[in-house]
C-alpha cells in the first residue's frame, strides 16, 4: 500500500488525481497539505484525512510513502526537490519544473534517495497514440515528413459571470503558472509530437495573448527534427474544443480527430481512405504506472526523456517568442 499525501488543490485536475488515487486498490490517501490553509483544511475534511499546515511536517512523516503534487507550477521545483530529499515517491501535474537545469536537479535528488517520479501525461496512454506508433513502426507512411498536433478548448474565453472563462483567474497569473496555454495544455501535444518525431533540434514559437493577460492563451510552434521532419504544435484556451493528431509521410497519411481515426497508405487498402474502427488497448494510466513502479519496480512507459524534453521545449519556445527567432536545441 502506498500511503500518499495530496500536495495542494491548486490545479484544476487535483480532484481528478484524488479520485484516481482513491479508486486505486494500492493507494491510500493519508494526508493533505495546501499552500492555502483554508482550501487545504476543507479538502482534508472532505476526504476525512489529517491536514498538515507545514510542508516539511508532512514530508518528514515516515508513514507517508508518496505525494501527488497539484501545486502552482512555479512551486513544483522546490516541492519536488524537498519531497525527493525525503525519499518520497512523486506523482506530479505537468510540468515537472520550468527549467531544464531544475529538471536535472530533481532527477539527481530522486536517484540519490531512490524516489520514483511520474508526470501526468495521460495522452501517451491513449489507444490512438499506440496505433499511430504502430503505423510508423510498420512503415505504412513511408518517410515521415510532417507531424501536427492541436489541443484546444474555450476555457479561457470570457463569460458574463467570469472574465477568465471557466478557468480560475490564477491560471493566467505568470507568478504562479510560469506560462499559459502552452505550459499547461500544450504539454500533451508536445509530448505526443516528441514521441513520434524523436528528439527536437530547434523551435520557432509564437505565444499570443488574445485577451491581453499575463500569459499566452494560445500558441503555435514549428519544431524541426532530424531528417527534415517538421512538427507543428498548437495549444489554446480560446477556441472551441478540438484535438487533432496528423502524421504525413511520403507513402501515407494518418489523421486523428477527436477520437476518429483515418488512414491512407500505399501499403494498405489500395491507397484509399480507410476509417480505423479497431484500435489497440489503452495503456496503463500515468498514476497506474507510478503505483506499479513503486510497488513492483515495473518500468513506466512515461520516461525521464518525456519529462525533460517537455520542459526543454517549453523553455526554448518562451525564448523564441521573446527573441523572435528559432532557438536551437542541439
């Protein structure tokens, strides 16, 4: 059994992780800490567990095995470093940290203490991703030349009752988030494109503020990979719900839109469009991967490379937008 402390209810997915943990047979929610005491005490009361007012106190508790971190993004690095030094197993909301050098320090601290690290990159477990990877491995697309992934929702579109839409106002506070739509929602298309494209070589980015807030509410990146492959990554809080994953190659095209999958390949179906109705099984969720690694030493599907390249691309994209040029990642 993994006795787990929930660290902060700040992120909009904090309750989701609490529900997932509560439903997992090997995870027991044992405590709550929150940087806002009133919010934390209320959450602890709802869950029927103790509330810790001091982070050090909960991390020093020898009965706590692991932590689920949903704190403000800018707090991830100090919290994760402190948790790793105490030997706690860590499941974190994205991103792991804002800078690559911070990521490396977290990895080092976790390695020294024997802590496991896992990041909430749930789309790397989805059947459409597993299928896309299998199509590439079979060579049905020939040489891959272009990847595009877009993930967007209208959560940041102002409404009469809320100038920030359905998202909390603090999601647009740079001092808490460190970034906007790309930092949060963009984590998923970044990791999908990196997984399918390999290691990014450089990026040109535009981070735009449609409503003039402190952080971007939509963003577009052009990423170059080895062999002339280009990746287009889009994320936004200010357009209607959409998810697109496109793989274009010299001998085929794979299009995924909100779960619908279509394939056209010279190797399958006579180079005619086919609707794919049977997809592979979903992989273990990130939280399941974390629990399996903690309890059984099972290697996770989501790796340190996924976590590091996510922060690396975010950091480079921010520099690219600020400087108006392509940033090399070689």
